[in-house]
């Protein structure tokens, strides 16, 4: 497998397992920025195209089936949803983008809300940009990456649904996406590959995110 994939240690994996095994509670859903919870914890946000598997990934990370509700209907999440992980890290589920049925007015409103959140949230430590491995980077992903670059928000690309690809396809997709990251200054150069279906890459992603959490 290409060296574009982030690696970790056994000790980091175990520490992250213990963190993500603790209580994770829903704090609130926010439609406008005046409803944001106090910036008291480091935050990690999750973004991606509609139906990229964001809810499934969040459920896998936290070993739960219903932390983030999944749906076959794209564009279901309409709010920024905040989850408190053990009082040490806030997980933020952002609305999916790229859903054609959303009105132009709604898309514009959400883009402005998202842009304001990204630029003005002082405790936002990282954004995980989820990309469907079957499709690679699409126009909506490139737009999001540009927004993150201009907002100076550090982000890591997380490829989802890797189980849908052959090993050769996995290597090819990973290499192409990693090469594209070189032109985006806010992107971390190493990506993480995952599958919520077979849990591959989940322990690695947990270990990466655990480095951002408050200490015990």
C-alpha cells in the first residue's frame, strides 16, 4: 500500500480505543451560529458529500449504532450536530454537500453558515473531509477543500467505502487523491483509508483524532 496512508503505534491505538469507548452524548443541533455551544472543548468536524458514509463512520468510531442516524436519503442532515466525547473532545457532524435537490437559497445559506463556522470557531482543531473512494475527488470536494484552504482550517482527507474497491483500485485511488492534496495548503499530506462496513482504518482514525483531545 502506498505511503500516502497515515500510520500509528499500538500504544496510540489502545489509548484511542479507551477514549472512544467512553460516553459520547449528543449536545445539540445547530441551524444558526448563535446556537453554537461554548468553545470549551477541542473540536473535530466531519464533512463530505451527501451519502459519503459520514453517519456510518461516526457510528463506527464511537462503537455505536445510532450515535449519528443514517439514511438512504441524501442531504438528510440539515444542522451542525455536536457530540461530547468523554468531556475531552467535541465531534461535529456537518451537513452533507452536493445534494442536487436542495434549493439554491438553502445551499447558499448553508455555505455561508459553514464558512462562518470554519473561520470563526477558535477551538476547531481539525476537519475530516470524507471522500467516497469509489468516486475519488469530485467538484464539490474540491470546492470544500478550497474553502478550507482560504479559512486556514487544517483538514485530513478520509477515504470511505474502501471495501468496495479491489486492492489495485485502492492503491490507484489513494495515490491520485494524495497527489491532489499537494496543491492544497491546509490539507495534511497523508490521508486515512476506511470502511465502516468492515471497520478497516477505524482504529487508525481514532488514534489520529485522539491526539487532539484534552488529556485525562
